[in-house]
């Protein structure tokens, strides 16, 4: 029997319609949390055959409901602070509270270095397909990457903080990346944004700790998703000799969302199978 340790709790997952976000939503729903999925496209899982094949219902919301919880979905551009605040208030009204916020929205906006390893359609419509280096990056690319990663995180946290302060409790989980720790990659805007999220996590934890709110983050490494594709050829660079799975990351999110992590705050947990040395 599954322990419904989050029964009566409400979790918000941004970027929750596919990939890692979907995995976080299902994991939290499985242990009892009512879920609110925010995404700019609630049908995003249909873009990638790998993720489409994983669906057990027409939408992530319906998958969560099959686990016995309430679930709602909202399509919002989280780069807009006013719209983000409005949707968070709407969720709090509909579901009564917000106990957990997983700030997962974001991602890369370029093709991968080795085109042969990039699955067809791997980039979202409108992606900017140039690389950009620390000394040569277009203003368009820099702004776009910072907006969809850093700004969406800021906006979500700033919107849920007042709700959690009123409750005097809450768990905020940000999503960084090993790209924000290891500078050897060639895609610096993304790594810069993810490094900033880790710093923001530490700062926010200091502010909100006295309100009974824990703020932690995760930093995934090479994880198999529809967008990233099969990266098993990189297994020899990882201590555990395999690429990560959606469930590898969802397990850490469960830890940070439950009472198991009540005395953990301001930390970003790297989930990379020992890739970083």
C-alpha cells in the first residue's frame, strides 16, 4: 500500500505537462497531493514520441486524477509576472492552499552539439538554434534563455511566497542543472541561468525560513527525456555508468516535498549519477 504522506496537501508543478515535470506531478499525486499543472502547452508530451508513449491518459491531469487526487491544468506564460501571480492566486482559490511549488519550467533553446543524437523535433517551436559563447552571444538568445529559466523561477517563487507565508508553511523546490556547476559546456546562457537559480535558492531560503518555509533545489545531470533523447553513449563518463531516469529525479523531489526534509533548506541537490568530479 502506498503511503499517502501528502494527503490534504496541494502541489503546483510548473512545466508539468511533459518530461521531468510530469514525473514530479505523478510522484507527488501518487503519495496524495492534489496537483496543479502549469505549462505553456498542456499537450506538450505529444511532441515527443518517447514521452507520448509513456502517457496513460490523454493528459497529465487525468493521470493524476487516476491516482485518486484532484488535478487542474492551466496554460500560462510564466515569463509574465502579473499572469503568474494571477494563476497562483487562482490555484489557491480552487484547491484551497498551496503547500509545494516545484519550479520546473525552463529548458534549453538550442539544438544539441551532435545533431545525430538529436531526435527529430527535439526543439520547441520558435527555438533559437545558435549556440552562443561567453564572449559571443546574441542579445535575443541571452534574453530568451534568461526569461524562460530564471524569470519563470523568480515569478513563481514570488507568487507562491505570500500564500505560504499566510499558511506559515510550505516547500519550494527550484530546478537548476549540472550545467550551472560545470563550466566546460559550450552553452553558457543556460548554465548561467541555472547557476543563478541555485544562488537564488540559497537567498530565498534565508528569507523564508522564519515563516516555516523550506526552499531547496535539484540539479539534474544527463536525464533521459524526449527532448534530450538517448544519451546512453555517455554512460562511461558517469560513475554509475548509466544515464538518469525521470524517476531518479522524482525520488529526490519527493524527499524535498515531504517531512523527510524538514531540516533541509537552502540546498541544491545534484542528481547526476556521479558525473561531476
